[in-house]
C-alpha cells in the first residue's frame, strides 16, 4: 500500500528538477490506507491541505511557504498521493479522517493552511478539535450556500474542463497533464479519483451545513479569495468571516480564480506568511 501511494504523482515530482530534490516524502495511514506526506523547509511547523486538483507537484506556492516555514503537506484521502476515500461514508467520517491525517502527519497543534476542499476540511478540523489547529489560513473554502448567489454547479462541467478553477485554465490544464514518462491511464485514474473524492464530500450543492458550526471557530483566521473565482462567488469570503467567532482577516487576490494559490502563488503565500508572522 505504501508503494502504491508513493507512485501517485512521483513522475511529476521527478521531472521538476532541483526544487523537488530537497523535498522529503513519507507515508502515513488513515483508515488503513496510505496517504503521502511531503515535507520541506525550516522554521515553525506549517501544515498544508491542498484540494482541487490536489498536490500534483511541489509547486511554487509550497516552495515560497517553505522559504520561511517547515511545510508539511499530507495528501487528503482520494486526492493525488492519498487513498482510502472509498472508506469514508459521510461528513462526520471526513472530519474524523482529517483529524487522523493531521495527527499522523505530525502537524497537530501547528498553523494550518487549507485550499478549496482542503480549506473545507481544515475549517472543520478547527471547529471540532480547536486544540489541533493554531492559526488558520483558508483559501476559497466550500461549505456555505446562498440562494441569491449560488455556488456554480461543478458537477455539470465535463471531465477535464478546468475553466471554473483557474483564471488561467490553459496553464492549469498543462500543469495537470500527464508528466513526461508518466502512465496516461494511471494519471487519468488519479484525476478522476480526486473528482470523485470532492463529490463524495460536497455533492450535490456543496452546502456542508457548516453555517450551523462556524460560530465555534475561534482560531485566528485568514480568508483569501481570488477576485475572479468563477466557482464560488468572492462575496462568500465575507459570509464566512461574519460567521466565524475568532479574529478574522479577509484578503482578495486580484486577478486570481478559485485556485488562487496556483494563479498567484507568491501573492497568496506572502499573504499567508505575513498573517502568520
């Protein structure tokens, strides 16, 4: 099982050159299945949960964070590098799996960054286990729903269409392409598995009921949102902030889409590092 998890995304990492060479890799188990953990950098510990499309490579965003922090990136079950999403049956199970993942990866009690689906799970982890998370940085989390400004129906988009995720979809599509020397079938299975994972957590409306729980989020929180997010309206940033009890800062990332950490990696990373300082 460990070998299977390590293979996911390994060709992409190997093709990235010197940046990746300093990244350490290990595997932890969640619900009896392996989840890859990447780690790089020195300084205070910082956990990162990446969602949509997941940790395909050690990206410029992660590299910038690792310049000041010891960055630990556990793969969410079902996303690239992680297995076991098929053993998670409901929202409570997802929260429990996230808590297990953070503890197994060794980031319990650390600052935590979550993006997209990863932000959704990071937020729930802080709500249900406040001692497990110090400060929280969320990039475009799912979970709320407003009839007057609905979240775009991601399930109606044809497979492979990333136009809802990025303000530069061609660039994102290229980053998600089969890496040199990679297996096209295995790569496609990995991406489909990630899509299925997101659906298991968020289908059909992406409303997770977190509105009833956000008052229990008392951690210092930074909310970042791409101004050009076509998936979740940028106005949701203030909806989240108004419902959170703890001190909360909202920042807009101009020109970025839903995957703001991909569209504007330095701007997002710098905003997070400034918040954490």
